[in-house]
């Protein structure tokens, strides 16, 4: 119990969707232009915030015309939502999904997961994005909803599946894996992430991230681990 076989591996990524060969060339050009716009928009939003960013600035940074920009995105809110979703898919979700659990215990698995998640949250992009949401959510409540649905909400869903994987293997016991996932995410934000968000002096070296991640993994399994519950 609580150990994954050497040949076993978790994959929580969404399955690939088949693409019609006849549409591949056309969609490739469109996707490249969309990628160009998203990269430019991400840079402007992180530099200027949501309210301070304009579609003209984004078009200029992305090196596209405003007409091209509006062909892909109806308005700034839609573009911001797409940027949040893209950041989630490209940075937050992979930190959880792409984990190889060869011959690993439950504690080691959640420690590894915590280390990856903390490392992502400490990156400049996610830190600035969080500050944008907190500062502008009272004036633009839809931003917080978008961030939750495409950012933390999606990460929470993936983490819940991760916890259910360990429930099925008898290592974790809970009747509310989503709540357990929220607790794990909260634990990951202690000590380093919260201080960094407030620009407080804190050692965010790889060694410190590993120390905090180890404590998060141990604390989480102490709460939900089956062996810990038997001991009680």
C-alpha cells in the first residue's frame, strides 16, 4: 500500500484530440498567430495589469494589427481569459500532470508534487499575475472568476484526480478529495510563497523549496494517510 510499482506511471493529462489532416495546414497558421498574440498579451498584462493594458499596446507587442487581434479575441476580457488559461495549461497543470512515479511512496509523491507546485508559484509570471487579480478583482470581479476557472480551479481539478489515484491504492483516506486538494494547495503556499507575494525577504533557493516541500508532503500524509489513521 502507498507505493507505485516500477512499471506504473500516472498520466493525468487530457487525451489528445485527433485533428483532420485537411485542416492541419490552415489551423497551423491560425494557431501560430494566436500564439503570437497570447505571448504579447501576457507580457503587457504582467507589466501593466489588466486595467492598464490596452488592446493597442497588445497588438503592438504581438506585432499584429488590431484587426487581426479582434479577429481572434472579441475584447480585452476574452483575451485575458485566454492568457490565464494558457498560463494554467503551460505552467501550473504540467507541474502536476507530468510526474513520473516510478517506485515512489505516497509521501515521496506528494513531496515531489509540492516541490514542483511551489517552484511554479514562485516564478515571476505567476507572482505578478496573482497580484493583478488581488488588486483589481474588486473593480473587475469577472477577472477573479476567470483566474479561478482557468487557473487554480483547473489545477484543483487535476490535483483532486491525483489524490483519487492514491485513494484507489489505499494510501489516502478521505470522503472529500476536492477539499483535501484545497488543503494541499494551501500548504504549498506557506512559508515561501506568501512572503514572496508580499515582497518580504525570504530564501527561495532550491534547497529551501525542497525543505518546505518535504514538510508539506509529510504534513499532508499525516492528515490523510491510511497508516497515520490506523495509528490513531
